C-alpha cells in the first residue's frame, strides 16, 4: 500500500541535483501511494548558510500540520521567543534551527501555543516534510526539486484510515536524524508495541510502521550499529516488509524472509538508490550503467557516506 | 442403596442412573472429534459453511407499514429489482434482473451437471453465475448468459481465452469459509477431466496456495487489476472478493487498488472442502460484515461508484432484503443454491420425474439428509458435489435448473414483499432505518437500534 | 516495422495498437522506462521488441492454447511476473527478471539471459522457463508441469511443493524445498536439456552435467506424517 524510496549521494557534485532526482522517483511511485507523501532530506549546513550556528550544536525541528497554519506567524513567534532560532518557512511547514539545549523547550512551547502544529522530526542535518494529497503536487508545492543534500528518504502512501493525516504518514522519526519508511504489513506490531510501551517508549500514532521505527531507535540508543539494529528489527517484526532507514551517517534496506514486498536497488559510483519499483529508478543519471539488483530476503544492506 | 436401607427414607427409588448435566465443554461431538484426530493424526475436513449459531440476519426485523409509512400493493405497484454492477471505470456493467447472483463454486467441487444447471437457472431469471477454483467449462459458458470469471491464488485452469469470454472478472483474495486458506480438492474428486483442467495428476489431494503467485498487497493488486483490464480491453468490470476479516480496511484498499465491485463473504460462507477449524473459527459473520463494508464505501465517498455484493449464509428473501437494507447492492448465494438444486434432499429424481430414496447413501457417508456436510468425499448422493458419473447422473440438469430458478424467483418475491411493505418501489431503496434488532449483539453488529429502544450499542466515535 | 513510443502513448494505447497488427508484423516499443503491463494479452504471432527496461507482467496472459503467440524481446530487465500465465509464444529478457518470472505459465517459453529473482516459475503449469544465470529462493514453488532450466545457481527452497514439473540446475542448489528430491539424469533428460540449450543459446550449460530436481510425491496424499511440511 505504499512506495518507499532511499537515495544516497556519493559524489558531492551530484548533491545539488538531489531534489530533482528525488522528485522523479516520487512521481514514479505516486500511483502506488496516492494519498500522502513524506520526505526527509539530509543536508550538511554550508559555510554560507546563515542558519549555521557553528559555535554551538544545533538542532533543526521540522514542523507540519493537517490544518492551514500561518507559518509566517509561527516564524515570527519563534524569533520573538527563541532569539537564537532561525526559521525557514516552507509551503505547508517550517523548519526551526536553534541550539540543541533549547530544543525541548521549543517543542513544549509549540505544543501549548500552536496546537495545530505537529513536530515531524528533529535532526541536525535532516529536514522533514509531510503532507497529504497527490505526491507530485506535494513535491511541487514544497519545491522539492530545488533541494540539495547528500541523502533523502521518502514515502508515498495508500491510506486506509478515512482521515489521512500528516501524523500517520511516513517517515517515522523516532530520534534525531533517524527516519524509517515502510512498505508491507506487520502481523505482530500490537504485541511489540505493548512490549516497548512497558519499557517506557511513547508512541505518537497507532500506526504499525511506527512500532518498527521505535524498535530500531531503541536498539540504536542501546549502542547497536545501524546494521545490527536493522537485523534486530528484521528478527523481531513478523510479517511482510521492506524498510528503508536513514541516519546521519547512512542508509539501510531491510527485507523480511518471505520478500513479498518489492524492492530494487541501483548503485553507481555516484549514488545508491532504492525504490519499490524499477520505474522509480528509470530516470536517474547513468542508470544504464548502474548495477541494479534486488535485496535478498532476510538480509540487511547498509551504505554509509 | 436398597428399599430396606433405613437411611433412604422418603428419597425416591431409582432403578436407573441419575441423568448427569450435559458436558457443554466436551459434548459428544467434541469427544468424537478428539478421538478421530488421535486415530488419524489429521484435522477434520468437510463442506458447507459454519454450523454453529452466530449472530445473523434472523436477529433483525423489518419495520414495515404503519400509520406513517404506506405500503405498496403487490403485483400492480411495481417494485423494481433491477441491479447494475461494475460501471465504475467505463466497462460494460452487468445488468441483472434481480439483486441475487450465484457465487463462485468450482467445477471439480461441483459436477459439470450442477454447474450447467446453475447456469441455466441464472439465465432464466436474469442473473449471473461465477466460475470457481478450477476454471471455466464450456458447458458453463454456454449455459450462463452472464458469467463472472474468478482469478484465484491457485490459477488452476486459468485461461486468457476464457478470460476474454467472461462478462466480469472476480479477483479472489479470500472467501468467508476460509479467509487466508487456499482451495482444497481431495483425490477422490480429482477425476481425469478435473485433473486435466487443473494440470494435476489425477487422484491426488490438491494442495493450494493461499497467496496469489504474481502479486501481494493492495499496491501491487492495483497493477494486477490493470493487467486484467489490458487483457480484456477494458471492457469488463473487475470485482475484488474478500473473506470478512478486516472488512473496513479491505474494502477501502480494494477500492484504492481499482475495484469496480467489492464482494465481501461472511464467515457463514460455504465451501466444498476445507478444515473445519477454518469454517468455524475464521472470519466475522455476514451481519457485521455488510454494515462495515457499506460504511467503508460511504466513508471514502464511493458508495455511488463502487457496488457491494455480500455473501455468506444467505438463505431467504428476508436475508437478501436485510442485506440490501444494510447497504449491499446485491447478494451472492452458494450453499442455498445447491440446496435448491437438491443438496440434503432425501431423494433424487429419475429422468421421468420418479423419485428415488437416497437415505441409505447418506447413511453410508455417516450422515442423514438434512445433516450432510460431506461434499469433500465426492460421494454426494444427489450428484451435486461429485465427479462420479453414476452419482452425477442423479442430477438431471433441466430439472435442477428449474428448481434453482423457482427458488430464486421465490426469494425475490419475498424481497419485494418486504420492500413493498416498507413503502419501497425499488428494493435498493431499503435502508438501515427500516430495521430493528432483536438482540444486543445484532444491534451492535448491524448498527441498528434494539427494538423498543433507540439504543445502538458499541457505536464507534469518529477516530 | 511499427514503432510505438511510450513517451507519446499510454500503455493502453500501446497494447491496443499491438492488438490491431496482423500476424507476422514487427513492432518496436521504445522508452518503456519500467512501465507495467506492456504487451499484455497478445495472441497474434507478432515480433515485438521492447527497447529498454520494463515493469510488471510483460507479455502476461499472452498467446493461445495451441502454443502459438507473439515473440517478445525485452532489451533490458523486467519487473515481477514476466510472462504471467503465458499460453504460447516466446519471451526473451536480455537482462534480469524480478520475482515470479513465468508465474503460472502454461505454454510457450520464457528465457532470461540474466538472472531471475525469488519464486521463478512459481505455479508453473506447462511452459518452459530458462534462466541463463541464477535463480532466487523458492524457485519452482508449487510448479505443476513444465520445465525450469537454470544455467547458474539456485537459491533456497528449490522446488518446494513440486508437482510434476522438472527442474534442471547447472550450478549449485542452496537447499531443496519440501518434497523436492534430486534424481539421476536419464538419456531423455540430457536430450531435453540439449534441445533447450539449442533453443535458447545458453551454451554455457552442459546437458550431461545438470542436476535434476523432481517431486518425491510424498505430499500427494494428505497424511499426518507430513504435517511438518504443510
């Protein structure tokens, strides 16, 4: 009921084209996920970027909403109340960068002051956009084609709930710079959720994909490398799934042992791209020379920058 | 204790054991079942549908004419039964005279004579039949003026040439008797002809896949539906059939994948052979299934575009009318059609109409007329679910066709009688407000008030 | 030679045009870009070349019951279920095939010059599937009839629940599936493989050196002893 996308750029010269490449991939998977889309773009702050507060560790907080929000007002409020913050207003969202130490206070404040606003994710290098509607339109509204960066994880969703919401869309962001997208159907997610809840993990939705995301985050927080943590999730979750995970250092793809949900990978010297259908890779640069393969069942593939 | 025993006193004398309370946890049938499994190491397999009582349409009644609601006269004041299915994507829709179709049942499970009779009956009353898990027979195509062609996980007998001759296509994700289980045909019914059609060695026990081989999930179902449209030049409606489990999600996903018609089969739905545990313990009843499915279509604003067919233990015009009132556009019948044909009848006709008693044949199967669920044995005493030519000859196709047509006409009249009494000039105008529930479960499942109250238990608030 | 450009035409238009061409005609389909359902349901003996990579169900539901049908060449790789339920004719994939190649195919031949992914030849019902390279896990699952020829290695669970189809593997086999066994080659087998090698041009395969996998037929009748296999 979905399309998943991962795109890791190896050649720095290609980073400026990330957005364009990503949009072609999302467009190809719009039919299998027509109801909403979520995009996480990873981009190091550049030397000229005014949002770089280089002296302190900063965090970017991506915001979205299911309702119409005056994002300019949010930006104004943020700079008035958090003077070290810099806000970038997007079409249906915003990203606020500020010193890491102030992040919790900002999130708590948003909860109270702007109840319609949702925190889509936090990250030093990651910006998240989630919106409802036809994925191609979402890309156009947010001018995704002009975005640059070294990695992107995206998702197109065929929803079941009558209310398609931003909150239920992928990627799920269970920790800073960590995002997970999922295609398939878990069969034991309710039990795994209860188990995690008993350990103190808090959930934002009743979505099965969020369970896998939080399980992964828990393993990473416990010190596992991305590969190990991904293997743990593959073992614990039952059902049919293809997962694509993004972190600040790389990307992983995980498929269950039955491998009934599609996945294709294309790798060249300049990039690694993974998608649910080959169609999504068809317009990538030099695709004719790429090594194209399908991830094996019950295997984890990781790539780092 | 004896009569001389001084302690007996006024205690009544008994010369037989005191009746013990019945063992509800381990009644005789359960004990026998355990003994059988201990003996054979295999689970019970049988035909037909759920035998145990579950909340069903009997627990609903119609609020017919009153001072404020006027009835139609019978006969002269027309009550329309015409039903149109499948026009969503511009295909040639199926135009039926009645809101009742014949459900998918395979040649293999059924004899060729049975399939032929069902086809003739359907044609004479102006409705459709459906192929089953074994492909299309030439007799069936000839007998049935409107034929729905099933695409099942096994793809037994699936032929693009037959696909091109079909009036509609039904992709079977599951059926009510065994959602998640594949088809089953035991060796005694895998005759030469059946084996040839299914590309199997004759006489083996057929194992079946439970998933489709070439797609999994609604996102890939969408692509499969397109393939079938391409192969039929976009001419025919595409149905998607599910067994009733997660009905709301399934209906919405089927629609998102491109279905023109959604078919939901409740747990009471029948089969010719499957594990008893599936029949009795998988799927939800037809009663909540129809309401959930109808509501799902309304939720996504597709109730006018996509039609809903409901099946699973439909027995009478009352069942049909209630299903329509709860939002179905049509119902599909399987077991009841076979019963009209002669299933569980104590005798069978000869060519000249003379009746021959078959009770001994039922006994030989370990059952009696009225209790038989032994379709899986292939020894059907009345020639319906058998491949044995001798037994099959007990089903005289023209007589069978007449009986099924009679039954379909009779229940259609029951539907219109109820609909007219509710003041409807069209059976499709029946609505939930025409109903009241007799039990709390039925009220909750059908989302209809408990009679005498305005209470609908378990009403779900918007998420 | 008719050329149909997928950039200018919908898949529906492409297929509709193909259906109008007479037997013996040739057609080139350009810019497929991974599109699904190309060349579906074609019965005439056309020669169709798909110039690029295609998506799901290429050549699906094609051909006739007498084994005749179009000859389709894909100059690239294909997605899931190439030649799905094929009745006749031939499909040649110059690249690799994704999952369920030749699913339920009943007649004709599907050739893959590269490798095939999981469940190649699943539910095969009489057609021939020949893969020059490797095949993925669960190849030949519930294959009822027909032949699967593997020029490379076979993944886990080969021939699980096999009926009467026969699998020949030139390379190694990771594991056999339930009820699948290796059987000695007889002269007829060697001859059959030799003919297939000639027909496909997969001459890296030595007909005398393949491993033959067939059904042990132990699951043909339900029995408690096999409950672990079900």
